[in-house]
């Protein structure tokens, strides 16, 4: 359980090994991003940015606009709105057209016919990516029936200018930075300075225009307002005479006092009626405990208490006495008497309720009549006061307009001063360096993006790749121990294997087969007999490591009969079983190899023996056991070949004779190793695994997929096979980032001392 819990832990080294394993994806993706960014950065047209700094102050002496004249907003809010408005005017098309005409930009090459101010490879790429090419081009002429009106060339130039203008207020100040970005540094500076100058001129012209409009508006408004005030004063005088408004206050006061008294009386009568009704309904629907919250009469409360006591006595004695008992009769009589008294009290409460209801109705009728009288009086007073208030308001507005008219006349006198609340702090200067493209920054960002993107792709590919990469993955997937790793032997031999050659230099510098210590690998292209032919190679040591793992796999004595199988074909089980046999023989143990693959046998080819009689001959009764056991060229290793391929291999392998063979050879040999077909190909290996003491599963690192491997493990476990572990064969050590190679610890022997270094 602890082992399974540890498999869920996040290991940073697992991620590192994944990245190293997919390093070419990371490097290729990052290189492509950097290359593309570099190409675009170096081919992009340089852009220059020129900036001017302005100060926009509040208007100290200004005339309110028409909207501001009637506005009740604070001055601070109006100033803020004016500031924001001026910022927006910088981006107006009218101002841009003024600049274009002043500088005659239609004759400049940067703004010629059909050209844009920003013409670069990046802008063209953006144009393609954003699908702007789908939109139809603008018509050069506005066609109308019978009329052809060409567009103003400065209008298109103004649109181009607006795309390059940047207005940026400086926070917590009144400063504003106006910038222009163009391929031409001089033109950018010239346009910014012209834009600022034209804006100042535009604001002065706008102020004069506003002053004239305000003055005209005020003169007209004052005349209209005086006429309106006169008409409303005459109407107020006539209305007061018709309604006798001068005596209305005293009469209204008396009516209101009477109405208030009636309203209080009505509220009191309504409260009395509600209490009487509640008391009446509580008594009429008597439920014992429910009376107390509505009735405060002590007599009624005493009746309720007595009734509750007698009823409780009735319930208590009813449990002991029969209904016809005299005591029960007495109690029932008492309860009936109490109920009669409560009913009488309810009748009395009903009378009080009806009287209270009649009183409430009478007072309400009087109150409604008085309310009508008061309403009439109030309507007259309200209309009179409304007209009077309107007249007073008009007089205040007239005074305000007269004051503004004086300010307008004063502002008109100051017209010749040509002042503005906008001033230039720093004019635009000639930019020395381009602001775009920033080649170094672009390359750094591209490198980071490429690395992160490549890592992401490597994780994606690794997620889609369901092959088993190493022994750790075996232990996590199937909870099986990894007994060892066999490095990949490429078709060209060990000398071409860069990863294996590196490890060889550290461990094969001196051995009995290489007394000179030169770094020269033998020409080994077949791995089946490498442990026998070159026992000093690190690859041979790997098989001895697996041998040691098998010997230590069980407490006590290790399994004596082991079948070597794999999930699928071509995963290296035959080479593994032959080299393991050699490793055991090097310990002076008698080893028997049995070719249990009765479908595609290979052991007899490796040892170059005849295969006429073998295991199938003995299982079919055609040959004795001792006649099919042959000595191999390897000392202490014997072989039982498969013999002729039978039509029914499963039946033969599952027969009692096969079990007897295993029992007999296990007594005669120290260890018996069986080579069998793949688990998922045929059922032979599953059958054999159920009659041997141990099963060794071989996978090919980076090739065996998880599902076939887990399916093979599941089939073996269902057959109660004793899976002693897994051998990861053909692992490419050059792709693991040095992780598995760092786990290698080879032993070197001093030929002279024979001691382990």
C-alpha cells in the first residue's frame, strides 16, 4: 500500500526526464519560434516615436455653455468633464484633417495615394491573420444616381494619422503626452508639433465661437424670460382674487385641526373595535389555553383557569374510573357549567364588539367628509403656491442670466488677447532610436515562448505516447518490481551506440578481455550470446544484475523453474533467457534451457543444434527425456529444443507429462529456464506460468505499450502465476537524460589482485 501511495507523488525528476527525452521537440519548436521572430523582426520596417508634453489647465475665465447654464453639477465635475473632452478632441478627425492640410501630407511619399503610414511585413501579416482582407475595399468615389463625388484625399490621410496618434495623460497631474509613431522620424516629429499647435488654435477658435453663441443665447433667453415672468405674475394675481387666497390660511388651519381630531378619534374607535372583536372571537372559539392572549378580564381568566383544572382532573380520573362512575358525572356537570358561563361571557363580548363597530363606522363617515373639504382647500393653496414658486424661480434664473451676460460681454472684450488654457511644456524632438521592432526583446520573448511551448508540446506528445519508458513506470503501472535494464543494442553494433559507448568508457577501460585499457568496443551485433562471448562488457554485467535480482526475489530459496515471456513478439525474451542461462552457469550452477515456444522456436538456431527430436517428441511419447537433453557449447548449460512443431501445443504443454518433466528436471538441475511465446499472442505462456515456480516478464523500453503490458499481467495473474519481476529490454540510455545511466554501478576487477574496486 505504501508503494502505491508513493507512485502518486509528484517527482520533479520525472518531468525533467520527460523534457530531456523529448528535447528535440523542445529545441525544434523553440528554434522555429526564434527563427520566425528573428526574420520578422529584422525584416520589419523600423518605427520611430516622437512625443510632446502639454499642460491642460482649468479655464480661469470662461463662459458657460447652454447645457452648463442650467446644470447644477459642481464646478469640479464640470472641469473634469472639460478636461476629458479636450483629450478626446486630440483624436478628432477634424483636427487630423487640419494637420494634413497644413503639412500638405497628400504630397508626401509616406501618405501618397494608396499608401499607408505603416507599411511593414508585420502589418501585412497582421492584415492576413485578422482576416481584414475579406472586407471589401473602400470605394474611391461615392456613387449617387446622376452624381459622382470623389472623396477628399485628406480624409483618408486623417484616418491613417488617427491610427498612429497616442494620447496618454500623466497620472495625478495635468500633463498630457501626445505621441506619433511612423516609419519616418522627421515626419513623426513634424506631425506631433503641428498637431499640438493646431489643437491650441482650435481651442482658441472654439472658445470664441462658444462666447458668441453664449452671448446670443443669453440675450434671447433674457428677453423671453422677462415676458414669461410678466405673464405668470398676472395669472397669479387673478387666481388669488378669484379664490380669496388672502383668507385661506385661517380657514385651512381650522379645517386641518378638525380633521386631525377626527382622525385620532377614528384610530381610537378602530382599536376598540379590534380588541372587542378579538375578545369575542376568542370566547366564541374557546380552546382553553388560547384565551389568555386576547382577554384581560380577571373573571374570564378565572373561568379559564378553573376550566383547565377540571378538564385535567377529568382526563386523569378518566384513566382510572369508568364513564358512568358518579365522580365522572360530577366532573362532566362542572365542565358543562363552566362552558355555559363562558358562552354568556361570549354573548356579552359580542354586544361590545357590535357597539364598537357601529361607532367606528360613524366616525369614519364624518372623517371622509372632512377629508374632502381639506383636499379642496389644499388644492387651491397648492396651485397658488405653485404659480408663486414658479414666478420666484424665474426671477432667480433671470438674475443668473443677467450675471452671465455681463461675463460674456467681458469675455468678448478679451477676444483680442488670444489666450488658451493649453500650453506646450516639451515640444516633440527628433527620435534617435526606433521603438519598434525591439529585436533583442523580441528574440528573448520568442525564446521563452518557444521553450515553454516546446515543453508543452513534449508533455502533450508524452501524454499521447502510451509506451513504457523505463522501470519506474513498470512499478507504478503494475506494482511489479523491475529486476534490471538491458540497454539498446542498435543494428550497427555497440560502436555506433553513443549512449552505451559513453557508459562503456567508464566501466570497460580495463578487463580481462581488454588488458590494454583502450576504449575500443568489440564488433557485437547479436545480443543472444553476448554474456558468453564477452563477459567483461557492461551489457553482460546487466544480465548478471538481473540474475542477482532473481536470486534475491524470494526469501529463502529462489524459484528453480522460471518461464520467460513477454506481452508481444520481438521484445527480447529469447535473448534474455539465453543470457540469463549463461549468467547462472557462470556461478557453476547446472542450467537447463527448455524451448517451450512450440510455434516459432529459436533456441536451436542460437546454439546451432538439430531440432528433429525435442520436447514435443517426449510429450508425444516418441523420445525419452534423457535423449532430448543436449549439452550446449556453454559450460553448465543444457538445452531441450522444441522438436517438430505440433498441431496442438496448448494440450501438450498443459499435459501431466509436461508437469512430470518439470518436476524431474528441477531435481536434476539447479535452475530450469523456459522460453515461451508472447502472452497476448497465444495461451501457451499462461498455461506454462501456472505450472512453474516463477514467471519473468520482458518488455522493450520505449516500445511496449501500456495496455498490452497490463493485459498480459492481468492474464498471468488470473492464472495464479508467480510474476517475480519485469526486465526492461532494449532501453535507449541516450534518451533518458542520464537518469538510468546514473543508476548503473559497474564493478571492475583488478586482474592482478582479483579484488573489487
